[in-house]
C-alpha cells in the first residue's frame, strides 16, 4: 500500500536517488583538490579504507533506522526508543541539513554561473592565465548581487524538485541526472587520458608514495568519507524511510558507496589528466576547479564543449545532493508537524535561501563580520563538517550497538537479504572500530580548535 508520505517506485529508484545524494560537490570539487594537496595517491588510499570501514556501517545504520520506522530522523528515534533523548540525533540532523544547505546552495549557484560562463565564453579570455581566472572568480564570489542571483536560481530548482515529492521529484530527477553525470564524466575521462602527458595525472592519483601519508591527511580522509556519502545528518534515514521491505539494504549500500567512489575517482582522473597534461598546479586548493580548470580548457581541442559539459556535470551533482538536504527538513515538518509537503518545502526552502544569501554576502560585503575568526560561510562549513556530521554519525553507531542492539539491526538487514546472517560479534567489532575512529576525529578537532595543534601532528 502506498503511504501518504510517498515511496520510491522501484529498488533501482532508491539506489539512484541515494547515489544522487552521495555524489555531489564532495566528489567533483572537494575530493580532487584535497587529494591534490595531500599527495594524491596516498590520500586516495586512506580515503578508500575509510569509506569501507567507517562509511558502510554508518550508511547501513541509517538505512535500517529509516526503513524500520518509515519515518524521518526525529520521529524514527522517537518510535524506536520512545520518550528518550535519542531523538536529539534527529534534531541535530535537521539542524545540519539547514546549516549545510546554507552554504552548499551558494556553491550550487556558482556551478550554474560557471556553466553559463563556459557556454558563453569557453573561458577563451582566461586561457593559460591563472591570475586572470583567480580575479574573475574572486570578483564574482565577493560581489553582492551576481552570486545571489545564481544562488536563488539553484535554490529554486532544489525547492521545486522537493515540492514534487519522492517519485515525481527526487526519483524522477535523479534518474535523469545521474546517468548524464556518469556518461559525461566518462567522456571527460577519455578526453583527459588521450591528452599527451595525461597519464601522469593518473599516476599522481593512483601510485601511492607512503612517505606522503601525513597524519593530517588521514584525518582529512576520514572527515571526507563522511561527507561524501551523506552521513551523519539523517539524509539516508529519510531516504530509507520511503523504502519497502523487499529492498536488500546491504546490497544497496554497497552499490551507493561503489557509485560514489567511482564518480570521485572518475572526476579525479578527468581533472588531473588535464592538469598534468597542461602543466598546471595539482595543489590548486579549493579554487582548483574554478580557477585552474578555466585556464586549461581553452587549450584543449574542443575545450569549449568540454568546459561546458564539465561545469554542467558539477551543477547536476550539486543539485541531486542539495535536494537530499532539503528533504530532511521537509520530511521533519511533514512527519512531526503534519504540514503539507509544499508548505514545509516552500517555507523552509525560503528560510534556507535567505540564510544562504547571508553566507554568500559573508564572502564579500559582510566579510568583516566573523564568528570565531571565520566568515559566516566558512563557519557554516567548518561547524557542520568538523562537528555536526561526525557527532551525528557517532551517535548513530553508538545507538545501534549500545541502545537498540545489534540483533535488531541484523533482523532488519536480513529483510530483503537472501544471504547468510552476518555474525553479531563480527558486526559489533566493525561498529566499535568505526565509532572509535569517528570519536577520535571529533576529539582531535576539538583539541585543535582549542589549542591550535592537532593530537597527531
Ligand atoms: N554527499 C554530498 C557531496 O558529496 C553532500 C551531501 C548531501 C551531504 N547530503 C548530505 C553531506 C548529508 C552530509 C550529509 O557533495
């Protein structure tokens, strides 16, 4: 029976939507630049381990909690352990969604602006000139109205998809955009690999020099593995709540993680083959794709088209993730407050757009207003990815092992799963390792914030 909350239309529909949430700016913008700054392959190696050891258990926990209760995070914890404080995890999730979308949507706006620039100019004027590209980027992001305009467009699309619901909004658009992302990225990879000298980029990304493994890159890899699979704020609880009992959660989780990782690696290859072929700086930092790539594309045969496709992929990836954040907020008001989907989405999509507007302005006109020494944009980014998400994820793992109990977790995993029941002992050990690792990152961040130096160097 179809519930009034909505449901995915098929097993694949859920997997595509959850992959859409996972694949985002984290994969195409963040992973390549942090890998570039942290020794390439060495970083990639640790990142892959973290995804498997920490990512999978927490992802499955979120799926299980969502499907079991058929509710978004606050209601889900209230249903599993009524009248306890565990629903705090749900509130933290709604808050995290709010905070993250308030800066993510701003970058979403940039991706549309850059798609537009790529299509209209092909970045001809920036060819081989990083300074000019940097100036264009800075002038744009620190100006007042221009980024607000693109931000508004991005947020309007996000709101519009969510208003259209699970099947007709999230699933429908993920099914359109995800295949396009995969196909275009593969074309970009082929283009990159066939550039003279492009293979050097692949080597940079994949042949690990363990001497380059710094403790700091390990911490970064852990934090990133969280962000990239959308963990810790109940996105995957919410998406799981629209599932039927026949879904194989373990298999779905493995596929989502596989797709997410594959896309990050494809994006890395597409970018670094071009960067190395044209002798640009792989450690370009956060501006790598906005200030380095535009200087490279015009020098590549067909560069105008490739640049346009690249930024369009970035935009689609950002959009399929942004909708998953707004859905957490909408689902809370629908499930807990009985609001209609459109009312919840329009009101809170609107509020988030306004807060996002301030985070955009904090890069320019309002940059002297700081919180803990950071502008508002950096503050939202820092507080969510360093504290809110890891704390949410840690509490979810602790909840499963110590409060709800692994047997119940495994019962739910076994629904729709045809293989053997995993041993509770083994699963417990994995969860404890995952929780310990996350706990360590959080403590390290706190120590670093207070003393200015990290525990592990
Ligand atoms: N995973 C997305 C990315 O890589 C971002 C994202 C979407 C996210 N939903 C989330 C991150 C929930 C944390 C929590 O860009």
